[in-house]
């Protein structure tokens, strides 16, 4: 069986550590036969003869050599490597030209990627340091954090470190990448090609946002596999110290960054060149990234999660679409009702009789705690909150939860959280209420939600149903009549039925029966 292959991208600018990096890369691999390095040597012939080479199988190193004066910076170099030297390898590891490796790094990276709780993971961080020639630094787990915005609008990143003995059991969710250590399926670099018009600052945050909006989830490695020389003890030249045009390149790159992330149109048309090819993805929005990462690119503000490098679990595409659909309904008042953003079926008058019957039934069934899955703005149930010992309201829309928190903050026994009834682990309660929620979801997601509710340990499910409905398919946020007792759901006959107006029923199932 052929081993999956790894392409290693190395952009080397007049770096005498480049050959040692190539040597160590292959020497420390568990299976060097599956490793292929692509190196762009940027040198001045005669001055930098010690900056080219390395001990490695000739057939496994593909290289380009350019005069340093022709170089346009790190991103230009990485772009050339990935487009001109990469072939059909399964994975890509992007590193700098001054690195050291742990034994078996190749096997460990692949295994680590498989531990990520995502079908589309990218591993990245700032590696642990080493000192020349081979003194490796203390093993610890670097976690990238947001440091500050530069005057040009780029986000500068830093890192904090977890003690190695406290390392996590799986890679941690992240919002950032470090350009000197990125390991990912090759498809990530096919979908998100490296932008050659960026220069230096802004490279990492732009790539992170582009990957994330294309649907790739970012993770911090849970073990130490690479080391990086941050000291520059050997005094290697920098591109900006050699190139008199570096300030123009940098300014153009920052204008490009602000166009992508802050929606500022640049005055220099060159900053917009090929912007569509190197732009953001469409699977997630920039606003969704800012919410996840706790950043605001226009205001240049950094939230506490970004400053601490602590991020929630990644959302799959289904969760993103559901949150987007229900946020739009809430924000745009789609149902056209003045009293409540949840629509005319949730007004106090329309629900008066049903609410009275429901409260009597909850008392009869000794339901003292209720999980309201898809709570909306809580207009119709608000007057009944004090009849329970514990009310837990969840909604997939962060805007909805912000809204009801502002209305009910401080009420005893009343709690709210952003959560998805389809995919998030649900808290335990006596009963789960899903009024006018499952009718807005595709059938497969309804079935997943029903299984999720059963796993919560609730004794009762109270959900909207329509007798004899055909259960036609619907997009998230749409609507159709739904009979939960008919295929494909086929729930048993309910224990109780409450009339909810207009032919709609609230059916109550005993989840402990059978």
C-alpha cells in the first residue's frame, strides 16, 4: 500500500540555514520516501553559495533558483513554490528555511490531522524555538493570539504557551495561522491559492480568513513536531533590507488586505489585481469569521477570545446555513409581525388558549425544567416563565440570544445560550419544547434533531405537527407543514395533543415509553 505523500514548501531568502533545514527534514522523517520538498532559493551568486543545498534524495527535492534582486517577497516565493513545484501530493507542509524537526514528524502530522474534529482541518502555529546549530527549545504548545492592529490595518499575532505536560488530547480550535508552520490536505491550497501580491505583514491573517471562509477549520497542533530559529544569530539578510521597492510592495499589500477584510477600496488599482482569485470564500462570511474570532477589522478591535486565543468548536456547513437563515429571519422581521419577530403565530392573543392548556399539562406531568429549543424572541412563552423552576432557551442565531438576554437577564432560573438542536449536545431537562422549529428544517436535519433530543435524557418532547402533512423537503429557514408521525420520521402516536390554532397541533410524546 502506497503511503500518502507530503509536499514541503520552503521559501529560502539568502539563508545559510536552508541546507540544514532540508537535511533535517528528510533525516527526521519516518518515511523519507514519501516526502517531496519544493525549495525556492533566493540568493546572490558568489555571496550566498552556502545558502543552497542540503542532504536529501535528488529526486525528492524540486527547486528553483532566482537572484535575490528578482524576489518580490515571501508570499511571492510561496506562491511560486506551490504553483510550479507541487505535483499531486496528498498533503502540504509549509515551513520557513530555518527549522528543525522531531523524529517521525511526517507520521505524527498525518495522525494529528485525523484527530481534528473536522472533515476539513488545517494545522498551524508558531513553532517552538531552537538555537544554532541544533539546540532544541523547551517543548510546549504554542497557541496563537491576537496582539494588536498595525497602523496599516494588519492584525499582528503573537503566541502564548501551554506547558507540555498540560497539552490537550486533540488539536485546539484556532482562528489564526502561522505561515512558518501549516500542515493541511493539499486540497486546501487548491481551493485557497497563495496570494503572491501580499508581502509580509498581513500574510497570516489574510490566509486565515480566506481558509476559514472557504470552509477550512483551523487548529493548533497538540504536540511539538517543528522548531524555528527566531534569533537570526547568523545575521541573514532580510528582503526589505535588500530591496529598495519593499515599501511600495508592503503598502500595496496592506491596501489589498484592507480591501478584503475592512471593505476599503484602494486608491492604487494594482492592489486589486486578481483579487477575485485570491479573495474570500463563500461557504462562510467575513462577518461569521469576525464573530468566531472575536475581531472587528473595520473598527480594528480585538475581543477577549482573540486576545486569549480561546475559540469555540468549528461549525459545519449545516450549522452555518441554519444560523444564517434564522438570523436573517429575525433581523429582517421576515414574518411581518409588529408584536414579535417570531411571527403572527407567536403573538400573545394567538397563543392564549394554547398557552393555558400547555401550562396545565406541564403541571400534570410534573415538568419543572423545560428546554425551549428554538426559543426565538420568547414573546408567547414569556408570561409563563415563572411557572417553572428552570427554563433553558436555546437558539441557533446569536442575534436572537443577544436579544432575549437583554430582555430577561437576571431572572431567577432563566438561562439562554446559542446552540443548535440538530448538532449540539443538549442540556438535560424534563421536557424539550420545539414549537414551530422543526417545520423549518430539511427532513434529514429533523431526524438528527429528534435523535439529539432523545439523547438529552428528556422525559417528554413537545413539538409542532400537522395531521396528514406530506413532509415535503424544505431549505433551512423555509417552511412546510410537517407530520412527525408520518414517514420519514414515523414517531408513535403522541400521548397528548394540544390545539395550536389554524389546524396546527402541539403533540406531546413520552420519550420514556417503549
